[in-house]
C-alpha cells in the first residue's frame, strides 16, 4: 500500500511537473490514441501484452494503471509495481506495450493506458484469466465402486477450473446409463450431468467403466475412469441339454456362465455307479476352453474327442465364486448313423415293432432307441433354455432322424419278409376265385348231366 501511495505521488509530481513546467500552447494538437486497448482471455501460465499507440505525445507521459485496484504499474518504461512478471517496452516511436508473463488468476481485471493531459486521456482493456478443468483426487478406492447386485453406488467427481467446469458422466462403451428413482422406476440416458452419479439398484448389465468428463471451454477437457463392479452368485445356462453324437466323432458341450467375481469353472463326468463325479482335466481326450463374452459372462466349451460308447452319459459344468455355486447338466447320447433308407417311414415303423417281437438280435437296438426317442422330443422342447429354443419343426426333424437311425443297418431280412407275406396273401385270393369258378363250373356240368 505504502509503495503504491509513493508511486501515486511520483506520478502526480510528474504530472504537475509536466503541466506546470511545460504548458503546451493552446493551438497545439493534443495526444490521441490510434487503437483501442485489447481485451484478453488468457490461460493461466501464459504470457500476454497490452498495446497502447499514442500519436502527438510530445512531452506528456504514458502510464499503465490497474484500474480495479487503482495501482500504478508503470510510467513510461519505468516500473512502479514491484512485480517481476510485469514489464513495459517502448518502440521509440508511438507504441507502448505492457507485458505480463506467467499470468495468474489475480492478474485478471481492467488495465488502463493513460496520458497525463488535463483532463487526462485513457483507454481500458480487460484481462480474463481462465484455468482448464482438473478433477480432484478424492479417496475413492475400488471398494466404494463395488456393490452386490441391487445395491447402490455413488460416484463422485469434483472438478476445479475457471470458469467452473460442467461435469458429465457417460459409459465408456457407449451404452446408456440406467438411473432409477426411489420407486425403482428406471430411465436410461446417454449422458448424465452433475458431480455425483447415484446408481440405485445396480444390475449386472450396469457393470463396466464409467467416465466423468469435466469441461469449461478451456482446453483440454479432462476425464476420469471409474470401474463399477457388481457382485453376484454364478448362474449357468445350458443351451443344449441333450446332445447326440455318433461314435468316433468329436462332440462339443457348452455352458454359458454369468458370474462376478469370475467363477472357478469345472467340468464333471457324472458316474451312475457312484455319487462321486469325476472332475475332467484337459488332456488328449478332453479340450476345455473358456471365452469371455463381457465383464461377467463366459462361454465354457468341453470338446470330447473320438467318442466311444463309454463316453455317453451325463456331464456337468459348475461355476463357483464367493457368493455361491451353480451347475448345469448335459446328457450326451449316441447318435446312430443313418443308413440309406429306401423304404418308406411307415414301413420302418411296422418293421420296427415286428422286429422287436421276433428278432433277438434287433432287441438290443430297439430297446436302446425306443425310450430315448420319446425322451428326446420332450427334452428338446421342454428343457431347452431360451438361448437356443428349438422350434417344433426342428424337434420333429430329430424325431424323424432318430426313427430312421433306429432302423439297424444289418437287418435287411425283415424288409423282405413283410412284402412276401402280402405277396402270398395276394396269391391266395386269385386261387380262391378260380376254385369258386371251378365249383360253379362243376355244378353247371352236374346240372346238365342231371337234366340229361
Ligand atoms: C473490450 O470489452 C469491452 C466490454 O466488453 C468492450 O466495450 C470493448 O469494445 C472491447 N474492446 C475490444 C478491443 O474489443
Ligand atoms: C497474485 O498471485 C500470485 C501467485 O498466486 C502471488 O505471487 C502474488 O503475490 C499475487 N499478487 C497479488 C497482488 O495478490
Ligand atoms: C439412450 O438414451 C437416449 C437418451 O439419452 C435415448 O434417446 C436412447 O433411445 C437410449 N438408447 C437406448 C438403447 O436405450
Ligand atoms: C466354443 O464353441 C463355440 C461354438 O463352436 C465357438 O464359437 C467358441 O469360440 C468356442 N469357445 C472357445 C473358448 O473355444
Ligand atoms: C473309451 O474311452 C475311454 C475314455 O473316455 C477309455 O478309458 C476307454 O479305454 C475307451 N474304450 C475303448 C473301447 O476305446
Ligand atoms: C424353425 O426352424 C427352422 C430351421 O430349423 C426354420 O427354418 C424355421 O423358420 C423355424 N420356424 C420358426 C417358427 O421359428
Ligand atoms: C417328419 O415326420 C413328419 C410326420 O411324422 C413329417 O410331416 C415330416 O415331413 C418329417 N420330416 C422329415 C424331415 O422327414
């Protein structure tokens, strides 16, 4: 303050000296400004300068004043304010420049370029100091961003900057944010504005990265990533609960798992003879793989290579995490390779039942097939999950297929025997007729003879 007053005194003294000692003649042209003083919007830390152009200055002096604090900064090129970031340069002709380096927030305000005429002449320019946004580091640990399914989370993002930044939220993958009110009514939005994002009743689909983006028109905008973790007990969906494959082929069994945190996934082979299920390990027989679908879903594949008859049976996939365990079961049964069937379907069915009664060799087949056949239709329709719902036409396809396949290849004998029966029956009928004809003819002859 004291130095400012001193500065003001010096300026006034200088002013008086000029006006008293050198009274300019009335006819003389007074100093005039050739351009307006600029307005500046400057980012903190940058350098800036105001330019004042005065013609006909004669013996008057140019002074720089910070109008809002009424501090004299400089007279001619002599610095009055003790601020190392300020300086004035003069080009030796009519131009004075006030330089401000490493601009700070308190440099903003009104600057005046003044000439000590009577009355004084001046021009003003404004400096606005802006600060790009920054996001404050709050102590938000991962714990605060983890919830059990249906829980609540509050994501906070405090931003600083001048002017005050606007904070918006969006999901990193571009999906909409789901917001629920106190009644659980949800709405979705691509972006949400506000320093706090309150996620209520969080579902697994809402798991993932969220970004808070702060911007105030001063580049660069800044963002911060938050990873929302939703925890829940594993769920298993089995797209095909019944799989049929022929001997010697490779077969793929699949389970779809949803789990967070990631589950420990295992495949088992159920043993009918004991309650113990055998855990399957990756080897030349089994190929076990896992593919991540999203943040919480996985596809589990079990490929069984070169099936032999002992491989048919029940398999199970299991997923376990800290919140619980889930199982899925798949039945693998033999698919008999279809033979080239030249006979019609009804014939096959007829022969099928006929064979069951008569043929001893065929019994093994018909027993093994007849029951699973009906099972098959029910299971594919009733037990499949919505993930791959089979429609009626495809299930009837399977029914037809297994019927055809149930017709054993090395049993051509019945196929010939049935038509033979028909053939003989047909053969009998004409002989009956001829016999009748013969009897009739005999009776006519007998009549003729009797008449005679
Ligand atoms: C600076 O801003 C003021 C007020 O906004 C305005 O009157 C003046 O014309 C501006 N100066 C220039 C050089 O644009
Ligand atoms: C303006 O701010 C700078 C840095 O923040 C400080 O060093 C300086 O003393 C301040 N000047 C005034 C006049 O308050
Ligand atoms: C996402 O939200 C926007 C509104 O912000 C809406 O127009 C759009 O339909 C929503 N998209 C989906 C897939 O819900
Ligand atoms: C599982 O099988 C499906 C279908 O064949 C395939 O698309 C997927 O890539 C497999 N996943 C793995 C991990 O092998
Ligand atoms: C069938 O495969 C099992 C392994 O799944 C194996 O132990 C068995 O020896 C195989 N049997 C034949 C007849 O190849
Ligand atoms: C049933 O499945 C067949 C193929 O398996 C398909 O062509 C047909 O469009 C499906 N029908 C319906 C109603 O889904
Ligand atoms: C399966 O059998 C049904 C009648 O039982 C028939 O309508 C359908 O066309 C058959 N499908 C095939 C693929 O043979």
